[in-house]
C-alpha cells in the first residue's frame, strides 16, 4: 500500500505530517518496508571483528527488521555481510557468535565460504543445474567509516555520499582512535512514536525552553542547520568558555568556536561529535507507542568531557523524553490535525517529513 502524504517543498507554506501519520498502525507497519529496508543501518564497529574467521549474527534494530544477517571475517580479516538463512531449506545458520573457517548449516550440512559463496552440499550429486548463483548466500553492501560499520539491506541511496558530507567537518578527527565506552553507553525506552523522537532532535528551537544547561553552553542565536539529500547537520556554536574543536586551517568553520556537530542520517541515526569524542544515537522502533534509543559513546579525549556541550547527555535525554512523550499524548487528541514549521528554526523537521512522505509514496 502506498500512503500519500503531501509536504509542501516551500517551508514557508508547508504543514507538518498529520497526526494520523503517528496514530495509524498501517502507516507504522508500512514504514518498516518503505523506509527502514530502503536505507542504511548501524552495524557495530570493526573492533568487534578483530580476528579472522569470525561469525557474528546481527539483529538490526533489535529484530524490528526481522532480516537474519551475518557479519563475518575471512582468513584475511576482511568483513562481509551476508544472509544468515541457508539457501537449501531456509534454516538459520547461526544463533550465536563464534569462529569458523567455513559456514556450515547444521540442518543438512550445506557449506559456504566466509564470504557466503556456495562451496559444497552432500547428497546432491544427481541434482541438475546445481549449484546456481542463488545457492550462495545473499550478500548485503557493507560500508566502513572510521571503525564503524553500516549495512544496507535494500538501500536506495549512496551511503558513501553521506560519509563524504560528514567528513567535510569531522574528517580531521582521528576517528580510528575513538574507543567504545560501555560505561557511558546506555539504552532509553520512550513511550512515543520513533519519528517524534527524530522530530525533536532535528530542531534547536526547543533548546532555550527545554534544556537550560545546554542553552547556557551554546550560542542559540548562531545555531544553524544545513540540509543534504539524506542527512543534515546542526552546528552548535559557543564561546571559549566551553570546550570547542581545534579546527585546522582550511576547515569550513576555521576560526569559529564550534562546541558540537550534530549529524542526523535518514531515517534514524544521529552522530553527535564533541571535542571529547562521539555519541551515536540509534532510534529503534518497537511499536507505534514505544521506542528504544541506544546511546553508544566513543571517547577520544576524556579530559574534555566535563567542560563540553556533551557533558550532560543523560540529563538532556531525560528532558527530551519528557517533551516527546507529551507530544505523543497530544497527537492522540481529536482536536489536533497538523502544525506549521518555523522557516528559521525547523528546516530539519521539514526535511525529515518530506523524506518520509517521499519514501512512503513509492
């Protein structure tokens, strides 16, 4: 089914997605196929695959996508992303992480190389026209940026272009030196539609009203949003009282005090760069009324955390949860249909709504 939502390309005239978008169960179900299957998802980092011949089952978005896949490394340590479903009778190949020189189905012994290529099947000597290309495991595109991996199940756009855009601002940072900090990483459960969480993230309009501490660290008057095809960037400027990036000569923002680069990648990934490192936020739909948001922290320079705009991530998150849950409740009112965008402050939300409407109409 194709849902037709219309968002005027002129933000000065446009209205938001209607309340029905967030309330309708059929729309929520359609988003899985029309949006999430057609885009890229975070798949962990290469540090989880440091050795050759590793096998790691991956459940994207906590099984929301229901596509069993494997991340493997071959004898050279090269990573691959392949289907976790045997091409013989559909058995799941692996349920747990392990090491193996070959991928072998425990049901009937079909064997594959670590890149998913078919290798051997017992008792098939009399089968004609066998093996065929479809007897190899399906391969999915896998892209690495810094230490991070991204998978496109049926991606309709070029993720390398998104990486190129992010590298324009943060490519000077030693991304391979960023280290996962499990102590600062955590999950949050929110009683709201996943897209409302993204709506809130995509504008700095609410900062003076919701985040008093963050507002004190940033210069709200200079807060800017830059739009790209499948991502956007919000820049948090500050003064020299707060930790800011040491930007090299030739950088687009050289000479300015930048406290944070907030990248959003359609539909549900956020990359928040601070002078101390990175907070990756993955928004994971659970139901129309419930969302999990995973904060995954990578630290580069711990000494800069306390005086940075990202020092109070948990407090800011709790403040965001409160307003997002309130909006979710409000959208169930029969009296609310849709709102308007602030042309100055809500460019990111308008961009997001146009992308959602476009993907759902295909």
